[in-house]
């Protein structure tokens, strides 16, 4: 009876470990997705900053004509 209990306990622990491993794998995929999303937003942010600099430069040039 004790051996059966220990075997059942071991199976339960293995299942728990599998569930944790699956969850960690899911978190890793989500982290990858967030990383890609952040890189895309960073690229967009740099693009916007560049456009703002160009707009400021154009507005400085346009002031004499206003």
C-alpha cells in the first residue's frame, strides 16, 4: 500500500513538472513575441523621431516666409 502511494505521488510530481515546463515554454514564446514587438516599436519610434527632426528643420526654414 505504501509503495502504491509513493508511485502515485511520483506520477503526480512528474505531471506537475510537465505542467510547469509547458507553462515556462509558453512564457518563453510570449517573451519572444514581446521582444519582436518591442523591436518593431523601437524602429517606428526612431522613424518618428527622424521625421520630427525633418519637420523642425523645415519649419525653421519656413519661418522667414511666414
